[in-house]
C-alpha cells in the first residue's frame, strides 16, 4: 500500500517535471544578466574568473549571508550534540594503522598548501574560498582519522574563524565609505588582469572566506568526531 | 535520438532527483533518508548547471588570450550552485547531528521504532 502510494506520488512529480522541462531548451543562452557578466565582468571587477567576480564581486553581500548560514549550521551542530555528552567518559579507540599515520604526516602540510593555493588563486583559476576551505578541512579530517584523541585547538580555530568573518565585514564597510555607494564596493586598484595581485578586494575576501570556511568545516568535523570517541 | 541528445542532462539530473525522493519516502533507516536527501541535492545542482550550459561554450574564465565572452557559458547558475552546495553541506551536517542525537536517545535509527517520525 505504502509503496504504491510512493510510486503514484513519484509518477505525478515526474510527469509534472517532464512537462515543465519540455519548455526549457537545452544549450541556448537564457539570461541576459549572464551575458552582461561575461562581457563586463573583467572591466567591473578585474577578476578573470567570471564566476568569482559574480560570487565575491556582484553578489558579495549574498556570499556574506552564505557563510553566515555555514556558521549557524556549525553552531547548531555543536548545540545539538553538546546536550548528550558525558564528560570524562571516553572509550578506548584502536590506534590507526601505520600506513594512515605515516600518510597523514606526509599529506597534512601538502593538503594545507593545496587548499591555500586554491583560495589564493580564486580570481584566476577554477576554485575559490569555499573549495579551498573544504580542502583544508579535509586535511584536518585526515588528522582526526589517523590520530584518534587529538583535537584542534578551540582557541585557534575560533580565532581564525572570527578573523575571517571580521575581515569580510570590515572590508565591506570600508568599501561603503571609501570606494563607492554600496556595500563591498571594490576600493583597491584592479591591477593587470590574470596576475596574482589583481582584482582589487576579491583575493583578500576569498582568503578570508577560505579561512572561515576551513575552520567552520573543521568545527563540524570536530563536533562529530568528538561524539564517536 | 535527437530528443535524447537534447535532454540527456535534464533526464539525468531529474533521474537523480526522483531517486533521491524515492529513497526519502521509502527507506526507514534515518541515515539512508539523509543519503537520499544528499542525492536529491546533487540532482538539483546538476540541473541548475545544465540550465546554464550554452552549446559548445567554454568555462567562464579568461585564463588565456583568445577567449571571447560570446563563447562562454552562463556564470550565474554556477555561482548560485556554489551557494547551493554550501547550504547542502550545512543541511547535511545538521541532519546527521540530529540523527546522532536520536540514535543516542532511542538506541536505533529505524523510523518505525522511533515512532514520532512515522508517516
């Protein structure tokens, strides 16, 4: 009975979606704003990666809301998990294998470097603050897996996170007063396109986002690992 | 054949959405429901990206000379999917945390035994 109901429901959803999709042609330009961004993105923001110029240039205020969502999720996870914890009670966990421990020792600095590379070059190559932050969090996940019982320092991760968020907000306010008439307007020189020091405030904001996302995701991993050990 | 060529990305993306929806509705293990949620999320992200595709378009990055803006795909859906992925991660983490608390409270992840969540 239940499965029949599910299949009928799915069929209704599928037919509805199919009818709607017939009206959307594939492979043709649909928005004019996209054309505008690709044509004048370099002139407006100086970033050669147009997706970056949309994320931290045209729609940077939206991105501020986005990292707030991530922060609230990490905080909520901590609040939900903190309730049922008994202090001092810790199961003995099996130490990780030699391969994992040795591999972690080699890979940890390389992963940090790679994450930093991704978010520093966010305005030139594919990638950016969110992707680089995820790579950095994966480096810490590797540490958590290979050395059970080892913790990231709360003080350092919270300091990094607060610094990232503060840089973002303060740069936006400076842009509001110095640069122009809107929040997060670019007040630094754009420089030469496709060089590392170009695109105004975009690389600075992306480094801040990378640090914040990295410490947020590490906090999520920390909260979950703490529950299992 | 032409129909399939034109719509293969849409079909794939909404195939994933339907699979995710089916898992959410039919499974009784909470972890599997969360996996279904994640698959649904992936399908919607793929759909948004394929909406922004322009035939024979390149990535919207001026990484080398000779690239012109007319050849590039739409950057707006890609930027929005970046937002969508981050929110997906946040939802997933929160859902897993709630599942862990429920497991601690009831000793099981089976929705039939938890009772309060049965539909």
